[in-house]
C-alpha cells in the first residue's frame, strides 16, 4: 500500500530514535505463544448480521472472543441472554469467551445490566470502568482490566491485579516504551497477561451525547437507532476532505485503522500475550487470517500492509505505538 | 454540618487566586508547573514560592486551597507525582484532587491525614465507582464528569457518603473526562498523560484566501469567514464534514452554565460547585466568582426562608457570564437531558 507518513505530525522535538525498530531489551514477562482475540463489537448491527458474524467467527483462527455491548445501553437487539447463548456456542467451538461491559455507566438500569453480567459467573468478564472492578472484586471473580481503566503506571496495574485482574489492556494511546516499562516493573505480577489493541479503528472518546443522533437532528432518547444505518460508523472529515474521525453513537473513533500487523515480531518480544482485533463489517475473517499467518510465520511481517490494504475500511496508522500522534503511520 | 454549594474557583496564577479569594470563593484549586495537572499550559500554575504565598493569602481569609494532581503518572516519572503529593501534604493544603488509583494508594499510605478528592479525570459516573474510591482510599469528595443528567446525579448522591461536586460554569468537555484521547490522536499529547488538550505548541492560525484557518498539528479544525470570530482549535469544537454537511459535528464552541439549576443542586445536597478556567485571566476569575457568589447566596437565602422555587438568575448575572463564555454562548449541557 502506498502508505504515507503524515509529515506535519512529527513535532521537531521528537527524536528519530523513536522510529528505531530494534527491541530495547527483553521483558521480564513470560514469552508464550502470542494469541489472537476479537474485541467486542463496537458498532450496532441488525440481530441477523450480528449472529451471522459470530457464527462465522466461530470458524476463524481466534483464541478469544469478547462479547457484549460496550458503547450504548440503548442498543438492545441482542439481550444478555442472547450474548450468553452465543458465549456457550463459541466456548463449545473452542474459543475463550470474555463478556465485556459497558464503558460509560449513567443510570441505575446500566448498573443493573452490569450486575447481571457479573452475577452470571460462567465467563471471564472485562471491566471497563471502576464500578465493574468493585463488583467483580466483591465477588472474587477474575477479570480483564479494559483499556478505559487507565492503567498508566505499575502501581495502578498492581492494584488491579490485587483486585482480581488476570489480564490488562493498556490505554490505546500507550507507547511501546511505556508498555515495556510497565511489564518490566516488579510491582506487576508475573502472571498478568497483556492484551494490546492491534487492529481496528481506535476507540478514542466517550460522551453522554450521541453524535449519530445529532447528525440526524434527533435527540438521544429518540435516536431511532440510526447507528444501524452505519455498520462501520460515520466518517467525520475535515473541511479539506481529510478523513479524521469516526462517529459511532456516543463513541468517537479514529477514521484511520490502527494496525500493528507489520510489527508483530516486535510485539512478541515486547511480551504481549494477546493481539486484539476490533470487529469491522466486512473482511473481518480475512483480517484474522492475515494476523494468524503472521504469528505462525507463514507470511512475513513486511508484507502485512499490502495484504491488509484492501481489507481495511480506512488508511492505516500506528503512531501511538511509536509515541507519536495516533494518526501517524510508519510502514516498516 | 456537611458542605453545601461551596464555591470552588480556578487559580491558574497567584493574581487569579487573589481574585477568587477577594470575590467570594469558598475554595480555590491550583496546580504545579508541570504535567502533574490537567492544565499544563506555559505561563500558568504555581512554583513553591507562589504556592506558599497563595496558601497564606487564602487561609488568611478563610478560603480553602485544593491542589489538582489529576493526570496519570507514568512508569518512568511516577516520582514526580509522588513528590507533588508530598509537597501538598507538607504545605498545608486542604485537599488534593487525584484521578489515578495508584497515586491515591501512595497518598493514603504516606500521608493518611491528607484529604483526598476524586478528580473529574477519574471518570467516575456511578456510585459503584465512587464507592470504590471511598472504600479503598477514603476519598471524601468526588467531582462528577459533565455527562450525567440531574436525576442521574441524584442517584449517585443517594447511594454514597462521598460529597459530590459538580461543574457549574466554564469550558465544556463534551466527552467523559479521562476517557478522551482525541488530542493525542491528532498531536501526540493527551490530557491524561501530558495534562493538556489541543496544546498550544500544536496550534497554528493562518490567514488564507478561504479565511482564517485553525489547525492542530496540521489537521484543519475550522475555517472562519471574515465576519466570524475565530476560536481556539479545541478539536471537539471545530466544524467538520459528515455525509457532505459541514457543521459542529460534536459540539459548538460554547460554555457550560448551570446557574438556573442551582436550587435543584441545593436540594440534592451538592457539596460544591466548580468553576472551570485555570487558563483564564484574573479578570475572568473575579467576574465569574462574584456572580456565582451572589447566586449561591441567593439560593441559600431562599432555602433558609423556605421559599424554594423563588430563585431566578438575574439577567445582569447571565449577561456578565455570557460575555466571558466561549463563543458568547452557554448551555446546560448534560444536566438537561435533551442536550444529549
């Protein structure tokens, strides 16, 4: 792919050494085989499309699948009972299933839904805010600490471990040097697994306001579920037609697609246990296959951008991993 | 008696602190000159000398001083945040405002008598989250993100012992604070780690044949016709194109002004009202503090006289606040549900 580095996005004070590919040292954490996970579906699709997607996903070379609605409590085409039924099926298909919880809790009914997920107890749960952490810790259930818990330092990650987290997802803006420093810290238990957001449009922000409803001049409480019309979100362009962000209900995502496919070798040595691939409406199975082939060594990392080019809903970016603007991109 | 509608005002500098104190603040909040707080802008904030002078000035007039240490410490520089907590503990501050649980653990362990507030940057929107910080670190107050409607705020208040502080006036974050990475996506620096959104070093203003353009690290945030007043390129308040229509896709340049809801906030037992604006001038702080002091006093007087519902913000107050609002506009934000 003819990928370009956004030239204006490199502040003069950032040293070129940030672009160095060489690993800066071994992680103290174990180096098992890197696994692949499918992140929670961030968009709102019809019931049929959602079920069909997961039916296919059961056959993809994935290790873990995250299920559940994490963005908007108004999205109801799949109820918890439906997600649990899917969870059983996917478990039977050999996948580890994780139930992911809502990121922005506003009301008592949001809490009620959260408590039900925690109470079920059959599956690992991903906590995306600290109320969920409290409930899971009370129950003594192990959990995945989601990226929005903002574990930016070893003390906070150690606290999460103490409360029952067995896996964490770094904030999506965390650069590799910081991830490595986290894993090198003696405060972080050896058994803590690290799952990195490695592919997909980046979830960047959450709001009380629904921007999709706003686009259609509707109020959130009467949104007419217009998210259903936008299976990969609504692109927000600058006034000079640069794809900048993606509107997805109350969530704002990047317009570019974060991809660390060309950096899998480096991710492995950095001690990353799982690579999270975020669902998109088309070609998801093929994206998973590319990542699997990268991990097994069947294709070379350098060829990844070319393989993914036609499968991606936007241009690639990897700037966050390099400690730069998230939208920047450095093909190898 | 527990706190009710304390007026907490921004102090980005010593003159601003004095302006707040002199015009009726019950408390001021400030930060140090580095990325340990979420208003890390050049020319703002306090060094050791200004801090000592500020605390002396405020305490002489019975006004509390709170320190915001509300960014997220990072592995290689955690000690900077620890030192800031130590400074706060030994300088006689009344409370520190924190977002990071790891830092709270440190403060609790090393300075058990230091009063802790949960920052808005901690993103706690439910009582389950607020109570987590209470149980674990003994926080005494939580500042709620500007995303809840008043009935949702009431549900939090009714289910926790923690005092609740709400934003009353000033710049409006449309996103949940602490959960917004738009700035770092565009320019590499986010509020969480760098302590600033859309920081000055990434901003460019350029007059072009098409109009005045504002950019953030090269990304066009907005373009203004000759008869439009150009605003700071905070990236959630620019005009963008969605499906061929150009509009304020996320939010207009507008300020939050919740003054008309003060009686309701009093009824809910809201402990404190926060005024945003550490990056604003001492003159702004003086004006806004004066108006809000008068409004809060009026509400409390009505309550004392059992005359609920009689409070109406005076037109002159609102006019004065609108003058200093972003884009000269204001909104009730999420407190008023249809805004969402």
